[in-house]
C-alpha cells in the first residue's frame, strides 16, 4: 500500500498493527469466504461469534472501558486520533463490524463519565466477560433525527419519548428507530424528554436501560443497503421502569453527549476512509492483473488517471481526518466545524473512490462474489450517519458564524 504512516505515535502504530493483523487474518478471510452471508442469513447468525471473540482477544472491544475494569487505556491526549486509526483499519475489513465496535467504544466512554461507580462495576464486568455484548445509542425517533442533530431547540419538536419520575423509578414511554446495534444490544443509552416546557437542549435526559427491563421491546431489525454485519434495530418502550440511579444526565443530556458526538463524527469519517482504502487496494491488484487491449489495465492511461484520482482523494481524506481528530483531542475552538467537515467530505469522496473501483472492475464490479459492490453499498451508508450531509453542513456554518447562521435552527 502506498499510504505512509509518518504521523503515527508509537501507540497509534501499535494499535494500527494490531487492528491490521486482526483484519487481514480474521475479518477479510471471513468476509471473502461467503459473500452471500450478509443477505442470506438471519441477522443474529450473520457474524460468526468468533469475530467478536477475536476482536476481544486483540483488545479492540474494550477501548473506552476504564483500565480498572480490564479495558485498554489509550493516551487521552490523542484518543480521537488513535480511535480513528483503529476504525479505519476495521472498516477496511468490514464497515458493519466497525460500526458495532465503534458504538461500544463511544458508549463505554459515556458510561465511564456519567454512571455511578456501582453501575460501572456491574456493567463493565459483564461487558468484559461477554464478547458478544453490544451497546446502542437511542436518539432517533420516527418523527425525525435532523431536528435533534441541529438541534431545533423549541418545545414543539421535543422528543416524543418521555421519561417521568415515579417514586424511585423513571418510567419511559416512546419509540426509537434506526438504532445501530439496536437489534442485538444488551444495554441501551436512551434519550427522553423530561421537561416539556423548554427546548430539547434543556429538557432531554439520558438513561441506561438494560435489554431485559420489562417494557423494553425490540420490535425489528432493519435490512439496510450496507453495513449489514451491524444489526440496526427498532425499539419500543412501554411503561419501561428503570431505577432512579440509571439516569445518566438530567435535562442536559444532549450537551453532555458532546463527549462522544464529536469523536463520533471523526469515526464516521475514519470508517469511510477504511472502506475507500479497501476498494482502492482491491482495484490496484485488479488493474495489475486484468489484461485488455493487449496490456494490463494500469498501462492504459485512462485507467492510470482514475487510480491517481482515487489515491489523491484518499490522501486528502486522511489528511483532513488527522487534522479534525487532532482538533477534537485538543478541544480547540474549530473542532465542531472540523469534525462535521471531515464527516461530510470523507463520505462524499469515498463514494467517488468506490465508483472508480466499480467502473475499473467492469462487470466484475457489480458481482456479489467479487466484493467491490459491497464497498459502494457500505460507503453510501455514511452519507447520513450521525447526521445527513446537509444538516452537517448547517452545523459547520453555525459553528463558524454562531451569531447569524447559528440562530436559524431554533428560536431567535
Ligand atoms: C444505518 C443507520 C444507523 C443509524 N444509527 C443510529 C443510532 O445508532 N442512533 C440513532 O439515534 N440514530 C441512528 N440513525 C439515524 C440517523 O442518525 C438519521 O437517519 C439521520 O440523522 C437522518 O435523520 P432522519 O432519517 O430522521 O431524516 P430527516 O431528519 O427526516 O431528514 C430528511 C431530509 O431532510 C433534510 N433536512 C432535515 N431537516 C432539515 C432542515 N432543517 N433544513 C434543511 N434540510 C433538512 C435532511 O438533510 C434529509 O435530507 C441511523 C440511521 C441509519 C440509516
């Protein structure tokens, strides 16, 4: 591979190598072995249990879990950058698997920050003991998600999911949709309205809800165009009672969730980059082997130009990704704009990279058993992950011009 790693710290190099070894020896052979698996098999059967077991053995599941509970501690001053390096490698193997693990990392960070010591001990102990244990983050509802990302901060568009205090329990009622890991998670972070007199930024709380809680029902698994090794689910809460200490953040949950919203956008970009690298690597091999017009494809100038374009887009995404992840780690004033910029830029550029890959593969690009079409499907998912491109662009402008553009999405 051409791409250099001159910017990596020792820790990042080590984590990159660990992830790469896992992806090259475990994930890629598994994906290639049977490409019909993601379409043919029941969601719960698609990913063989050994894939998460081996991720666990490599220390790739427990990022974000505090060291005292057995987690892998990353240098906090470069954490987003390091997670981006790891997520890129994982998505090079399979982006659905990367989604699964990234959700676990982000929610581990949130629990470590806001849950009581007793709850942390309980849930991290279980998490560390069960390699198939997944976590999910429930924000989106049928009435929409962009309003929540912007956010459109007026009481009329508050979350329909409500939580009401009843004695020593919170009672949750509502519905969440499109939730990553939602179908097979063991533990949910649920956002619900707890004060209808104010906008959602002042009146939304977050709760830890174990799957087995009476009143929580997983009603379905969404079949998606890509990222199909991550099971996206629908969840209904009907008089779902959680103990009072399962409240993570009262009323300011959207503000406090910033600890994973910003790195989350960097990680969407990292996953896009990983998909693009996978498509690029396979295409480079193909154009060095496939002969048309009496010579290998790379010797045809039109083909060579497309390879240059793919490589340039990948380098540009990688450079902006490093820059944005650094800003997030430094909590600098441009971090908000940069993490949205890289999410939008990476998702669009990588779709273009995948289009080149498909076109350069000719008819093979469309064949399920070749695997190039999978990169395109996986790349398309990231156009709206963690906010659509348009909504993310609003957030960029709002971050740059808070006094003018910053005010159109809520009350003046
Ligand atoms: C595979 C997958 C995984 C996901 N994982 C999760 C998860 O783990 N947790 C979770 O909570 N959610 C998750 N989501 C939901 C995701 O965040 C939302 O789908 C996304 O934010 C868009 O929201 P929406 O689908 O409600 O579209 P809408 O908000 O209805 O948007 C529809 C269109 O309208 C545009 N639009 C909306 N508002 C405005 C405006 N004010 N001005 C101009 N244009 C506007 C949007 O840009 C978009 O083009 C996931 C979705 C998918 C498909």
